[in-house]
């Protein structure tokens, strides 16, 4: 019994926390992805968002709050 009831929710880049569809991050090009993450963060305007500054997000998109 190994995490068979876990929902499939895609990959997240460990470098920048971007939610990725595929094998590599579209933002930083990293292949260092994690499936163990939680919390959606939708960044529409990174220039005006405090949380995007804290997380060093420069592009709009969907990010994860926590990545393990
Ligand atoms: Zn990335």
C-alpha cells in the first residue's frame, strides 16, 4: 500500500514552484520536479503582488505554496 489513494495533481518545479505540465519547467527550464506539493497560488500580476516578490516569482501563472 504505497500512496495509491493519492490524487494526481501534476508536477511542481522545486526551483521556482511553478505548476508544470510535462517534464520540464517552462519558467526556469529545470527538470527538478516534485509531485508532493500543496496549495494553489495563482499569480496574475507578479509586479503588484507581495507574495510573488517573497517567492521570487516573475511570470504570471499557477504556482504551489508548499513543495516537498
Ligand atoms: Zn522552475
